[in-house]
C-alpha cells in the first residue's frame, strides 16, 4: 500500500479583498478548467496513487488525449 498524500499542494495563496478567506491558487486554477479536463486529471491522479513503481503514459492524437496507459512494476525483495 502506498502512503496517502495530498492531491493538491498550494503554490501560492490568494487572500480575498476582505482578508477573511484564503484559497490556494492551484484550487482556483483547477476549478476554472472545463469539467472534462478536471475529470481527466482526477483519473490520472487516481492511477498515480494506485501504483508504487511503474509508469503512467498519456497518449495524444491531434492535440486530444486518446488513451491513458499504466504499467506497474512489482519489486521483489
């Protein structure tokens, strides 16, 4: 099992004009993406969380993602 890690890490914080609410800048950027792109990014994140050693390959055709491939390596001791 891999150790649980946060999905988003704030690069910078944005404070509201009133100074009462802090929102991570990367959260705002993620929210502004189209739903299809957000869903895709979450799927890739889930795949990354599932494997300890291996690769995640995003295949594109004419500027659009057509498939995602994963390959997991099992390390023997």
